[in-house]
């Protein structure tokens, strides 16, 4: 999945489920924490969404401002977590051979 696809999926989730405003204009660098788009509760809902939608389990130590400051940061986190998960799966398969 491409960066742009992941970003758009997350943007749509935030617009529809968190802001509940179809006219909200969120871009990749909109400061989500600074503008109050994400609170502790909405961040946890987002983490749950990321797990369900992208199959990534975001560890608690990754739920930090640096990873949730804007859509680009969240997208990079998802892509990194997916890559790490894929690498772990490949290593596990190799270990079984």
C-alpha cells in the first residue's frame, strides 16, 4: 500500500469519525495535536482503527506525539509497523524451514 493511500484512509477516518465534518480540510502536515484534532481518547480510537484497517498493532511506547503530530507522521508509523510485521513473518517462516 502506498503512502498516499494510507494517508487518505487515515484522513477520511479522522474527518468522518473524529471531526464529524465532511468539509474539514486536513492535509499531510496539519498539526493534529497542536490544533486539538487528536485528544487522548481520539488517539486511542485511531490506534484501534489502525489495527483493524491496516493489521498493525501499535505498541504503547509508539503512541507518542512524534508519531501522531500530523497525518504524514501517522502514515509513516503505519508503513513502518507493516514493514516490521512483514519482516518478522519472513524471519519466522525462514526459521521453520
